[in-house]
C-alpha cells in the first residue's frame, strides 16, 4: 500500500517529506499567517470560522494537546515541485474567541531589540525562499507588494509579482520557512511599498551582491543602495557588502 501512495505523490509532482510534527509547543504564540489566521470551531479546515487573528498578534493556549495533524503543500526554493509540511491543530483563545488553529502559522514572539533599525526598512525588504531569517525581521506579507526575481540565461532576471507566506515547521535545518506562490527558478524576493524597483520586466544581474548576510558584520544603508543599483542594471560594480533578508 505504501509504495502505491509514494507512486501517487510522485505522479502528482509533490515532494513527500518525513513527518515534521513535534509535541505542541505552547511557546509559539505569535501569528505569522499571511492575511491573518482563522480560528475555527473544530480542528479542521472544514469547521466554521469563528474569527480571524491578525498577523503579528499573540494567542493564548487553552490546552497543550494536539487535536489532530494537518498538512499544507507549499513552494520552496527554485524548483517546481511542491513540498508537504505538517502541523498540529491546537486549541487557543484570542480575545473572547476560543477555538482551533493550525500551529504551522504560529511562531515564537519576536524580541524587538533584534530588529534591524536602518531607515531603508520603510521602503523595501529582501527575502530568500526557504529557511527564513530571524522572526524580528519578517514583515506582514499583506502590507507589501512582493516581486520575485527569476533566473534567466545570460545573467538576467525576470520580475514577476508573487505572494509570500511564512510557516513554522521542522524540516531541513530550520523551523521558519518563507514560501512564494511561484518558486521555479526563483532567486530572491523583493518586498516594496512603492511598486517595482525597475520598470523593466527583465533586468541584468551579472553583478548582484545579494548573498546571505554575515550576522557578525552590521548592515549599512549603502549596502542596500548599492545592491538596488545593481539590480536595476547598467551601473558599474560596487564594493558594497552582501545583504540578507531585512
């Protein structure tokens, strides 16, 4: 029976991962669901929605037990296959509402002292699909316009508008995942509050410095300015430092 199930998932272009659910972690109280998290009358996506909990707010656990396991198919990295991640249905309270939520959408409350304080955070941010940076530097997905930079030939990138979601799960070497609505050949993601950084649909990226940031070296505002200039192309290569999600 198992081999037939595996064959079915392979034919459906789905990547099957080992079980990732852990015992309920009642320290994960911070909502990271794009557009808010539905609290339901029962532990199922078919149950009635009681209320919606906004992104960035916290909940209170009524029980430390799992009321069932459910899964989501998400896109990660630069490959077309979707991956299955699993979480626990948990019983929580938000204000006067009591019900059930899937803990894939709950993370540990941020320590605001760890948030980057550079002024450029108000204009646009950089994310990489897959393992996320620390929770302090994640932003409400519904508050930004998100643009994926997809790798083409000859060092070019095609820009497309996408959606971004965050999840807490136990796969690979991290527990905070960033997922895009399209991931095939996706190199990185730019979130903007002023529209596209480039009016062109295709930009040159031969001199991109968008690499994972070394946390031992602080970011400078010039790092982001240099990187954004390179993304827009037709500029000389700069000596700015690489940057990470901000």
